[in-house]
C-alpha cells in the first residue's frame, strides 16, 4: 500500500486492531510519517450511507443516538468554536459547512453570517436538516454536488477529513467552492493527543484508532496535506474535553459515557449550598489552566487549519 500524502511504498504496520477489537492494520509511512488504515477493497462511501453509522458512533457511548440527540448534544458547544474563529464571521459572510451532520454548527451561526449552506452524505441527517433548519443542506458528495449559492467566503469541515478516502482530493474539492480569497477552516483529531502521546494510555489507543477514521494527522502531516492540496495557512490545536475526562482515562483507562460530561465546564450541579459556586469556580480555573498547558504543547485532541488557496 502506498502513502496517500507522499506516495511512498515504504510503510510499516504499527498496530493490527481498532476500537471494538476489529482486526485491521494501521500503517505508518516511513518517509513522511503519515498514519492511515489499510484500505478496504469495497471502499468507504457505502459505509457512511448505511443508517447504522450514527447509531454505532454517536455522542453517547451507552446508547444509539437519533439525529435530534446528536443536534442537542453538539449545539450547546458551538459557541466555543465560533469564538475561536473570531473575525472570520461577518454579517455578509457566505459559509459552506461540508459534512455538516445535523447542522449544529450552521444553526449556531444564525444571525451571525449572511448565507449558510450544508453538504452531508448521511441521508437521515440530510432529511433531519431539511425538516428542521431554514438553510439548504445538499445530500451529495462534494465531488459532484452543484451549489448555486456559491462560491463561499468560508468553507468549514469539522471532524470529516479523517473519514474520507482521499484527503488531498477532498481538500481540493473544498477549494473549488471557495472564493479566490476565501478561507478554509477545518478541525480533525490530533495524533499527538496528550492521552495517546505523553500519557501513553494503552486503553486509549485501543479506543482511539477506529474503523471510520481512515487517516490520523499530526501537525507535520497536516501541514504536508494542506500544502499538497494547494493551501497555505496556520495549523493550530484545541483541547475541549475537560481535565476530568483525562483523569478518568488516566486512573480508570476508560472514557466517560458521553460527550456532554466530557466537555462540561460546570462540575457540580447548582444547589442551595453556598460552597458549590466556590468549588465550581476552582474547578473551572483548574480546567482552563490544564487546557492551556495542553494546547501550548500542541497536545490538544484536535488540530485546526485556517488558510487560503495558494
Ligand atoms: Zn508518506
């Protein structure tokens, strides 16, 4: 198998199992260090179109999630992402979100930008969006979709690049929907995630490598990818899961049950005890300091790229 980034055939198997003990090789390119799953002969498009995908990989590990569950889980946390995008979002801005899932990011942009459009392959999510939101969502592949609202000032794609068969072609296709001076903003998992790299927790590695994630990027290989796809800009990293999620992994070798617990900023339920607010302030300070330390060392769970076409 050859490397998708540098085409080298000098690749080694670094592990043989994925989450849920699925047997599949994880390979690493010995020339550029890119990490990826061995490609399945039948390809991956059908895998996402099947309706069990979201049920198996939803935000709650203990139960199957409906589209409404997914929306309700992620929507409250979009403010942090929007804040981190800063001045990119203006009242006249046209935004395209590719792999928009239940439209939670675009819905959170209501009143903040001019035009919002989504693209999504999962047909139950497309139907959910069309029923729920007041912006168009196209249920077609980015390679073939025709979007009359384009070209766009900003194209975003959150936790999608790691799922696609060919990340170079995928980013080039995103570029086709951008204005010449438009901005690309993407987020994807960081291979240097502190739980995997610095803490080196075996149970986390068993959880981290998973069937839907075909590619695993570090800062270096993401820089190689965007360069190859014709973009220039800045790779950053973010830590959004809280310190309690990391302590849980460190002490018990297991995840918390759902996304909301792992990302919440208030640790004790509000009650009549006057001490509660003081403890919550302490935990919040500790959590903020921890996340800043993680990000300063480029060990946050996600990488970001903000850039333009060369
Ligand atoms: Zn390579």
